[in-house]
């Protein structure tokens, strides 16, 4: 188990767009449970659920999760 202690003024961990996308993609695999994926990556499950919701609404979780838009007619 890895423990990361944050000191000083910054107490929140910053996640890169690539990390967010990787974690969200892992939760989309068949049989994957969000809580297990979150625990394995040291993230609160509620944060992962937020990232998944953002990915569905195309809010910059990662370029690989953005929906393709069909051309306007």
C-alpha cells in the first residue's frame, strides 16, 4: 500500500487529464466496480463518479472520452 502525505498549503491532490481518463476508462471495462478502481488508484469513489459524469457531458475529462459529433446538416 502506498501512502502519500500532503503537507504545506496544498492538501488536495491534482490529477492530470490523462490520469482521469485512464481511471474512468478502467471503470468502463466489463465487470469493473467503481469503488474497486477508485481504491486501487487512491481516489475517493465520489470523485471517480464525478469524472464519469463529466465524461458523459463532455466536460474535459480527457480527449479520448469526448463524444464524436456528427456534422451539422
